C-alpha cells in the first residue's frame, strides 16, 4: 500500500499551500512507523484504522487536531479556502463533539465570522489545547462553544509551544536551586562584586553581538536600564512611548526613532558582488502596532506558564516583530532579563551574563533565529524599488506566519542557554573573583608592583589560561623570566584547587 498523506500534509496538498512549515507530517500506510526527518520534523505513518472516515477537508482537519501539531498559520490558509457550509454541516451533525467544538471555535476566532449553527452546543467545558501536548495560558471561558480558551495569546499575536521531550526535560531543571547553591558556596561580598561586573559584561556582550563598540556613556545608560529590569508594570515597559525612549538611549543618536517604524524593514547583508542577501523580512509596518499590543496581552495570558517560556515568548516575539530600525536585538535581550526578574527567577539587582554566553556560542544563537526566518524567506514574495525600498507582495498570505509563530525551538534554546550561563559563566565569574583576591595577595608578596600593573598581569595571565603570553612580556620589562615562571606557578596553584 502506497503511503497516503493525512492531516496537515493532505490539507497543504489539497489546497495547494506550498512552503508552509509542518512540524509533524502524517501518512496512512500498512504499519506504524515514526522517524525524524532531515529538517527536524517528525514523520509518522499510521495504520489504515487511523485514516479519516471521510476523505474531506473537514476529515483531515479533525485528523490534524488529533495527531498533528496544531499549526495556526496553516489553519488560517485552510479556513480561507474551506467552504463554510461544509464546516457548518460537520458541526451540526455533532454540535457537542470535542473536535467539532474546537474547530468551530478556532474558525470564528481566526476569521471573526460567526457560523450559522442550528443545533445547541451542550456538555462540559473542554480545553482548546491539550495540556499534555502544549504549553497553555490562562483560561478564558467561551459559553457559545463551551470551550476553555487556553491559548498563549490573542488573535493579534498567539505563539504555539509544543511540549517536546527536550523542552519537558529542560523545564524540570531547578534554576532557583542552582542559583541558591552558588549563593551558599560564595560569600555575599563576592556575589555582589560579581553582579556589578556582570552588568557591564552583559552590556558589552549585547552590543558586541551586533558588532558594535558603544561609547562609555551608552554602556552606562544600558547598565542603568538593566538595573530597572522587572521593576515597572509590563504594560508600561511595552508602551510605544517607553520603548522608544529605551531605543533612543541604547542606539547611536543618528538612528534614534520617534516611535515604531512606519516603513518595511528587513535584515540582510551585501555580498562581495554587491548583491543583497535577505535573511529576514520583517512584518509590514501596518501590522506592527497590533502585534505589539498582542505581545503585551500575551504576557498577561501566560501568567503561570514557566518563567523561561514566558521570557522566550516575549523576547523572541519582540525581535521577530522588529518594531524599530535599530536596537531590536539589544531590547530583545533586555526583555529576557526583565521577564526573568519580573517572574522572580532572578532577584532584583542580580544578572546572569546571557548575552556573553550567546556571544561565545553565536552559531547556536544564529540557528535559533534562522529556525524562524528561513521558512518565511521561502514563502514571502517581495519587490525592490529603484530607490532600494522593499515591499511585500503577498502580505495576506504571510501575515499569519508573523502572528502565530511556533516558538518551541526558541523556548528550548533559551532554557539551555540560561542553565548553561548559570552553571558555566556565572560559576566561572564567582570562582575567578574568589581566587583573584588570593592570587593578587600572593603576587603582591612576590613583586610589590603598582595595583594597575598587577591587575593587568592577572588579566593577561587569566586570558591565556595561566600562561603569560610572550607578546605581552615586553610591556613588563621590569619582570624577569624567573619571576614570570613564579607568577605562572602561583596562578596554577591558586586556580587548580
């Protein structure tokens, strides 16, 4: 028996919807089989008994709800092409059915059109999303469909996050316990000094990710902003006026903006031939305001959802909306700290060097950004005017990709990054500071040198993993080769413990 497409795959083929991202691809065959495809999607074959009873669009929509990953982006396109009466007939046949209610509710939620249902819908309220398969938000009860709307967002912006095995495992890690363990291992004074340094390190790293070297005053402004993380009501933080003040404070004054962008933006680069390479096409300017309002509403809808997931939704949601011409990446990383502090995962005045970890692992960071941007580039159609302005030709076709992103991979990435940052970067900083004081005393006893020169010696030594670099020795002509060997020996003794 040849494999037959089912669910999302059947719908995409039937309605000629090309380049839609499908994370779970279903087939009907002779035996059950499941495997991981090259693009990271799951390909699953079901036996004949799973085949939809009716080979219709409605039959395969129901199959998608049962077995595939919910894909709001695809569902928007399917609902546009579906004969409404076909859906009405399906619901009237079983008005209180679990899937007819879910499909009917989402149809009205997506299209803003009320279906002409003749039969009363009765029965207990049911959850829209299966809590075993998806991370869910605060429940809004819908009496018409007797549905518990537990989506993570609203019509203007609503991410989907699947409970993959990887994400479930990551969310079992107790980050608060990790942080408390470090606090128990190191003195409050060491912890305070580390925090002061890490605010500056986080700031410089966030700029360096954008290949920028900020002036000292911009560094100080960003540090001040980081200290404010989690202190203001979220709706105030996300207000256009306040985000604009934030953007103006962290970018070069020449690129300060008066508000959210009113032009089509994109991220790209020019190759050696002078050709433009497009990495990401941002949402059209007409969508920015409503999407930002939707993102703000999502913060309220996700209260009670794991803290790291909330941080991923807000931070990556923001950077994919890209409401400014410049500064989006830095605000995106600020929002991670704001959400982690707001939800109590980090205490006030504490920071973990997330940007520094991202900077040291840029390939991973780029991959998680491209996970969202690459499928879009395959679908978006655009033109470039003679003056170089970009315009999107198929806004209606791709608007749902922007509004309803699958942020599962971004949530997994942020969970891994935060945990690694605490276990590696924060630990290493605390470890270094504790050993630094001891090392400084012993080196001062060896050579009574000025404090600034001693600090430079330690810096070069530490940067080169305990071996003083030969190219730096000419800067310290007063130190003999025997003394350099003694310095390295003391460093080894202090840091090997």
